[in-house]
C-alpha cells in the first residue's frame, strides 16, 4: 500500500515515510492511495480491539517492514477497555473511549503512533517528540512515550488556558517528559512547534519529530474501534454514529470504517460553537476561521485540518451528499445537556460528549428511531471544574487519572518565542 498527498497524487510514499514525516512535502496530508474493502461478515464480533485492529489495519501496512511488527504494536497499544453502554434498554449505545491512561480517546492513537515510531527505530540515539496542546493531546502523547527508551517528550501548552487538572496531568509524568507553559495562547504554542519542525538544522540537532493530529499514524488506529463497535452491534446494522468533533480526526476515522464496509449508517458530527463544519454541511462553501473558546476546549477548532482528507475522500462526489451531517452546540446548550443527562440518567458527561448527547436528543425528538452509537470522548472527571458545579455533585476520578493527579506536577515557564524554546531544548535533562 502506498500513501499519497491530498494535494498531489504523484507524491507517493510507503507508510514508514508517511509516519516519519507527518506532513507530505507539499504541505498536504497523507492518505492511503485506495481504501481496502473488508468482509465484516467473516470477522469475529467477539474479537478484542487489538485483534480487530490487526484485521482492519493490516492492508495499510502491506509491503512495509512494519507489517510483521503490527500484531505486537496493536496488542501493546490497543489493550484498552472499550465498553458499549446501552441506554434505556433501547437502540442507543454509548461507546466509552476514555478508559486509557489519560482518560480521553486520544490515548488509543497516541499509543499506536508511539509503538510504530519505536518499531521504525526512531529513538536512536534520542528522538524529541515536540507537541503543542490545548489539553488532551499533550497528555496522551506524554503517556504514550513516558519512559520509552530513546524518546523524550516536550509539551508546550498555553499558561492559564487549560483546565487545572489538564495542567496538573501534563506536569505529572516527569522522567523523559518535559512540560513547558508558554506565555501565550494555543496558536503561539503551535507556531513554536511548526517553526522548530520546519528548521532542518534544529530537527537534526535535537532529533525532533512531531506527533500531532494530522499524522496518518493517529488517524488509522481510530478506525478500529468503530469497526469493532459495528461488528458487536451488527444485528442492528446499519447503525448511525454521533462523534464530538473538532479537528475531524475521530469522525473521519468513523467515515473510513463505513467506507471500508462496516455496518455504519449516517455519521453525525457534533461541534461546539465553532460552526465551520455545520455551515459547510448546511450548504455553504467551506470557510476556515479562527477558533472560538468554549467549554468543550478540545474542540475549539475553526479550521479543522482533516477537512482536507475528507475532501479528498469524496473528491468524485459532494461530501454534502454522502451521509454526513453536522450540528453545532453553544456553551448554553452544553451546560443544559450536562444538567439534563445528570437529571435523567444520573450520568455525568464531559462537555465534548455533551455536544453528542445534545444531538442524540434532537434526533430522537425529531422521531428518528434508528440504532445510534454515541462516541464519549473524555471522562467527565477531567473537566470537573465545568461539570461539578452544573450537576452539584463530585465526579468520581478513574484510577489512572487519580494516580497521575496524586503525583507532584512540574512545568517550566517559557516566553512565546523561538529563542526561549531553543535554549530550553539545549538544556533538557531527562531524569
Ligand atoms: C480532541 C478531542 C475531541 C475532538 O476530536 P477531533 O479528532 O479533533 O475531531 C473531542 N473530544 C475530546 C475529549 C478531545 O480530546
């Protein structure tokens, strides 16, 4: 299997280079040259996630020297629980994607990418994974590379602009993980990372690489949990899916699972007040814009980078005519939904999952009674400062998160400029 740039199909490469480079040389995103079709009826619905992922991902690794390592990578990275919780004994299921070490769905993909990079022999002598984060990505990447020989992680996050627990989490790993709190906003962090990665000299000197959400190694593993959910629920097929959406990585993986043959019906994108995708799917031309700050901060994206992959996937027809819908929920709707779900079910949901629950409520009110799978993307305990005042009760902290929160947390302040990052990189000392 070869991978091509979304911008130029003549720029082709294997999965290894696509994983190493992150971005194609023309600034496009890597996509598989064709989508494999699978035969879900021949697959085992009792399979573990790792087993299912191996079937789903093997075609993408065909012909690569990573192919023989793939079973071990799946086994080690994807051995996380994947509960499907049925609501009201009706045709609605919540897929809880938050049982990994940092309590958000990004754990699945970050662990898989880390396994691939290690198998590729990155990490000799030492690779520095540089990542800008507004919260969840940085923690997932840190957990995935924590104490992995040959790697260190440098996280840049905007000082004072991530949730208190998110900040604590970022600084709580220690060892080979360095948290830098930047005097600036998320865009400053992202700019510093991009500049460093675009500077060949620094890339060589510090062994820099990235693990950001546009890497194909983050997108592909996410297909596997939609595939497994569709297998487990196949007597209800086709099942419609709702995905809380920011950069469109998780939802695109769901769409890919459907295009590969799994029993998924329409895919509904639930966004916060950032309306770029809902406006597009309502018929407007695509118009990226600056991100708005909302309670669902991991989805504060005004120009979703994976849109380019979606446009590529539907290059021969209009994506607005492809069984995809999108709806936007502002902070008031998020708050209402968190309160309502607590009142009706005694269940606490994070602000991102609340957008999906709001959309599910609207579909049911409109009389849609088809089977529905809702992706729950983070544990509510991660967003206690939003959730607890709304429900008036404490949210129980899952054990992995509790262990991290019990550790001391340390971060270094840095100015939002290149020079400050450079001198930091020169003086890093892994414990
Ligand atoms: C990152 C994140 C999202 C958005 O996912 P995308 O792949 O960027 O669309 C939603 N919810 C949570 C909790 C997240 O961390």
